[in-house]
């Protein structure tokens, strides 16, 4: 991949100077959805697919961007004086947002950059192509401008800050954290309230993680994602009148049931129920994995989907079809929607000897029901972002 990128970079920008290569992975969340901005736990892992980038420092203030995924757009030019979001900037709003966030943190960028990217995360699939691009940009800036004091965790927070405040998407920390901090063979058990985390080895000796892309694209910025966050915050404010809690993630299921009537709006009550129960499911799921109880992990994944569908209402018809059909296929241990919702992907744990049948059966039935094909990826867990040799 690097050779192809280098060849293209030289073709587009010329081959002189110090050209450096980077990679930041996408992620899949195994369980713990919409808990990350509610002070709960999440359990994502970095993937071996993600965003590659080549960059070269310039001796002026010009910024030049080129994506091999959107080659028809050609080189998009900007400058360090133009770090403002705009519709016409398209995908470059993500790297520009990170540059803006670096400067907000007091890291003055002293020169422009020629930047080329290629991503093999399907766009709009919910596997965090935007967070991957943000973390990639942060990794590149840290290296090129020699900002050694920034840790990978700092880069995750800068990526989230830029997405919240530059791109207007009120996301939690999970996606950027997984991309920056991933570890091969492990998922990250992250308390989003404290950022305390541990790496939990995911040893599925007899099973694989299979991601199914519904090919229904979601754009979370303009969708109900921000509404869900506001509804959860409204529920929390009501609960805080009767119980001392800082986040919904502080509550046990029993505490929630004892005080849920304090939440005035029935819709906000449903949102809060999901946040509380999903957080507890995530804690139980990680414990089940530690005890090598993959079957229990699968049951908790299934329960997570039901809650996301009914209480949080972030699923959609195509995703529900995929999950319902997956549950009926022999060898499927668990299956659920993953990511922000409103389309995107499901994640399933499937026994090794059932993977081929799973893909064949689900692929055929899905196409018959919705009229277009799904895409399948049997994924591996990879490391977090970094500079490539």
C-alpha cells in the first residue's frame, strides 16, 4: 500500500523532500454503545483497516490535500489562515479541524503541509473513518512539527475536540481513543468518565469477528445523534434533583429503577435506561470474556441490540433485518448494531466452521429482502496509530 501511495504522492506533488508515512486504524465496538458521552464504559478494538497518509512539510503556509478515495476532486488547496469549517471543504474539514485544535491548544503550526490519504474503511459504515482521519492527522502533526510532549491519549482528545467544536458532531471519546490507543489482539475496556482503561485480550479460539455493512449510509452530524445526547442530558438533570450522580454511568440498574420516575419525559427515560443498562452489560461482558465465557458475551451483545433498537432507537430497518437473520443462523454466538447507528454495520461473533455459511446465507437473504447487497469483513484486531517505517 505504501508503495502505491508514494508513487501517487510523487505524481501529484513531486518527489523531493522528506515524505513521511502514517497509519491510523478504524475501530469496531464490541459492546457499550452510546455510553461514551454518558460517563459509562465502552469496549472497542482497533482494526487492521484504517487510513494511510503521506505528508511533507512545506516552506510556506499553504495546505494541499489529496484523497485517493476522492481522486476526482483533485488537490484541494487551503492555508493555515483558513482553518474554518465550510461545506465546500468537504472531507478536508477533518484534518483542518485537527490543525485548528492543535493551534487552540497552543501548538502553533509554523508551516503548511502537502497531505495525501487513502482509507480502506468503507465510508459511512460506522467503523470510524472520521476518527481515524483525525488521529492520523494528529499523529502526522506531532511527528512533523516535533511536538514530543503530546501523548497518543492527547491526540485522541484533540481529535474528539475538533470533531465536537469544528465539525459540530457531539461525539464521545471512544472512536478517537480506540484509533490512537489500539493494541493487537485486544479490545480496550475504557471508563469514559475517568479515561481509566485496560487492555483485555480477546481470545476467540473457535470464533471470528465478522462485520456486516448494511450499505445504508448514515451522516451522524445531521441525524438524531445529537438529539440522543441532549435527551440523555435532560434525563440526567432530572435524576440529579433526587440522587447525587455526575453521569448516567454512575448508576446501577437498581438505582435507576428506584429513581427513574424523576425523569419527566418518557422518551428521555427510555434513553437513560439504555445508557444505564448498556453500561452494566459492558462491565458484565468484559468479565464474561475474562472467564472465557464467549456464549455469555454473545447473549449480552444480543441484549445490547434490543436496547439500542427499542430504548435508544438508533437502529433502522435494514440493520434490524441483518441482526434478526443473524440470530437465526447456526454458529452465531452474538450479533448487534455497532457504531453511532442509523445505518452502518453490525458486528457478529461467529464460530469458525460457520463463517462461510453465515456470509452466504445472510448475504443472500439480505439482498432478497432489501434489494441491495451487504458487504462482509472478517476482521482482526490491530495496533493504534503510528508512523510507518
